[in-house]
C-alpha cells in the first residue's frame, strides 16, 4: 500500500507531517545515537529510535512504510529517556505517538504488535466509557479481544482481596467532556475510528 494517503496537500513527507502535526523537527537529528543507547526497549525493537529518525529523514514511500509497519513504534513505552538524553531536544515519544496514530489510521500495523494494539484499544475504551481506568473492564475486554483467557488468571483473586480490583466501575464528573474528545478524534480519523 502506498503511504501517499497520509501526506495531505500541506505536507510532502511523513517527516513533514510529523513537524506540522506535532512540532517535532525530525531534520534536527544528527545521529549521535544517545537516544538508542539509553532506550530500555531498543533490544526488542526492529529499528532503534535513532534509525527511525534516519529513515524519516531519508524519506520516500518505501522507508516511510517500513517506519509505519515497524514494531518499534508499538513497543515504545513513552518513558521519555530518549527525550531527556537528546542534545537537540527532539521529542521522540510524541513522534512515536503520532506514528502509532498514522499506522492505525492507514491499517499498516505490525503483525507482531497485535496484542499491544488490543491492549491499547481496551485501555482507550475504558477511558471512553468511564473517564478513568476501570481495571476489571480493561482485563475482560483485553481477554475477549486477544483470547488469552487464562493468562494471569491466578492473579485475579489476590488482587481482589488486596483491594486492587473494583467490580463496579466508577465514572468521573467530566465524562461528557471525555466523550466529546473521543467523538472529535473519531471524526478527525483518529484512533477511535476502527
Ligand atoms: S520513549 Fe520510547 S523510544 Fe524513547 S527511550 Fe523510552 S521506550 Fe525508548
Ligand atoms: S539523541 Fe537526538 S540527535 Fe541524537 S540520534 Fe537521538 S534524536 Fe538524534
């Protein structure tokens, strides 16, 4: 699939779209490698963060598609270690967030990231319906999506008796506002559009 769909008329490249939508200047990276050296997940990624930046700088449909189909963007924890180490203050976690959004929107997600994406959606649904994290709902929803029905099931009673699991969901006062945010995001082609 061509990545042209994610380049609107105002942007000529994925790096340009990142700059326009998030303000993160991919072109400022000079490949010192400090982000990759400090990233706790670099060993699990298909491309370390500095290489993702290099691929975006080089641009072109092939490399951009590799970035959007990468496992890296899903395994990133948003821990901000890279950001704190970067001499150019390039906000890689924000860039990763945008890349995840685009990867979902264009249906270019990594097959390796299936369970992470299922968890991501279950988490967002919990926020959408209660305005906060409802752990029991999150676990049930994730298990239904992933079919990992028995995974960690032995932990549930322990967590319940320690008061870590509320069976009844609590909602927040500002729930209508949260729902409006989801609705706007959905209309804009965001993550809620599935
Ligand atoms: S935010 Fe992501 S890319 Fe940056 S150090 Fe943490 S895991 Fe690695
Ligand atoms: S630390 Fe910053 S400048 Fe260095 S490679 Fe990573 S993003 Fe580029």
